[in-house]
């Protein structure tokens, strides 16, 4: 049974299941709604906790300067509010950036790490400039630029061709993203540091997941992250693009469940 809670840290959170706590952080510019299949499919393996990152979904944006680190600290406060000392922390795309920042800032609270369709390298200058361009366009003109420029790259060609309902669901989530949160998150992501040193310092198991059709964070980026950690595990999801957890939820859930059982002793 899903539970919905709102904490003083202003992260609106959906949770399901019992057992090892697993925090899953959503992609840009979506919300925790993207994790529906994970809350349903993993609840018999672990306690799935899916917050809306600040400004998205039901969470307030606040007045802080754009920062991935602030988002990571929000997650730590959420764990405090939930009475959780340590958790598996995972994220997809932007959520992966936040998960790596969490590992950097709160390493003693991490049981394991799941990084999906994300990258440890910082943005090169052209990418930073493009994020600022999109931030300004959203603030002045609304979500049209997201639908025209961001949405097409989120979904792989197989999903576009064969899964119209999935594409429509993602489009709806993109269109509902608040402009202020979109601009804030773009600027936070543009300022993020290199995280390979963070990965190299991990003392816990790491699972890297990537859609084989992901063009934004391709398989080569996933391989580099997995190599950064001794015994890092890599799982490539067939016929999925950047949103592997949404496009191929059964395969994604199977990879996560196997990781939790073999590496962290989750219930079978």
C-alpha cells in the first residue's frame, strides 16, 4: 500500500513496501510519479522511497541558490524525518547527480548506490550554456522548449515506435514541470562537479543501469562509472532509452532486485 507523506523539509514523498530502505530520485524534468512501476514492483523486496526533488511534483522550491548539494541535503533531512539511519540511494539522470552528491556529503548514511542513465563527468562549457538557454526560455515562454527539445531525447526509439502510452505519460510529466523548478534545476546541474573521485571513494556496492538506446548518458558513460568502483556492477537494459526505469520497468526492477538480494541481503 502506497503512503504519501509531506515533511518539514518540503519533500513530498511516496513510499511503498518494507525492508531495506531504497531512495529513488527522479529524472529532470519529471517527478516521483515516474517511479510508479518501481513502487509497485519492488515493494516485496525493499522499502521504496521516492521523493519529489525540490520544486517538482508536490515539493516546494525554496529560496536557496541552485545546487545539487542542497538537493542531496534535502534527502538527508528526509531520512531523518523517516527515522532512517542508512539507505540505498539511487537516482536516474538528474537523480543520479543528486545521489552522487549524497554519497559525497553523507557517506556514512549510504548502504549501496544505484546510478541509472546518468554520468559522473561534469558538463562541458557548451552543455552549461545550453542549460542556461533552456532555463531562460522556460521562464519566459513556458514548457514549449521542454517538449520540443528535451522530451525527444528522454525516450528511446523503440519506445517512440512501440509504446505510445509511455511516451504520452512522459510528455504529460514534462509539460507539468514548474518553470521555476526547471530553471533552478538546470542551473544546479550546470554547476555540478566531477564525481569520479566520489565514486572511487565508495565503500559500498554500486549498480550502474543504462538503457542501450540512451543517447544523453550512453553506455560508455555507464561503463566508466562502473569501472570507477571495485566490483561495480553494470546492467544494460535492452530497447530502452534515457528513462530506462519507465520504458522497461520489468527489466529495471529485476536488475535492482537482484542487486539488493545478492549485494545487500534483501529478502527473496
